[in-house]
C-alpha cells in the first residue's frame, strides 16, 4: 500500500537555521513509528547505520535527546495540521480571536 510518510509534507517556515532537512525529518518519523516513541538511543543508532546518511555529518552528530526533541516538534506540527484540516475553514477564525 501507500506509505503515508512518502508524501508527508511539512510546512517549513522560513528556513533560517535549518537544523534538519525533509529527508531527515521523514526518517525520524518513520523510525519513531517503527521503534516506538521515546527510543531515542535506538533512533540514533539507526541514523548512524543508514547508508543514505553516510555523509550527513550534522545529522549523525545529533544526540538522542536532540533527535527526540525534533520528533516531538514534528509530531506537534503534524497534529496541528491535521486539526486545522478537520476543523475546516469555518472555525479557524476562532483561534485568532483573543
């Protein structure tokens, strides 16, 4: 079947200080899905074993804690995107009203 991660689009705001790229983010999410949430040490090991990240020194230098923080952020972004999709355009104004 279709792998939902393949066509996952994350809205990257302005790319200032871009710490992770899309391929890395997608990998982190797929692996977290597979390994289970919170297994950051294992996640880190997977990053280091992957041939596609062989020359990605920055990504490979991330600590498990940094990887975990990134996953948390990505999950929040995806959740909020899904929520705004479900709500449709009707209710979206509400969030901006103080």
